[in-house]
């Protein structure tokens, strides 16, 4: 997967990018609970309108 992020080049934007990268690393290494997300429940389908 590849993601492109466009943002202003200032201190706040850089801090938000670092937070996002830390959250992504936590998801990869420790799972969703490490960043405050619940693990997806198996067997439940999402209702999607198309």
C-alpha cells in the first residue's frame, strides 16, 4: 500500500505526521489495541450501501 499525504510545511503538520506514523507502526507491531482501536470482530459483516 502506498499513501500520499499533502500538508503545510509547518511545525504542527510535522507533529501530526509523526503521530500518524507512530500510530501506523503501533498497528503493525502491537495490534489495534495499542493505539486505542478495537480489534475487528470476526464473523460480522458491515452493512455497505452501493
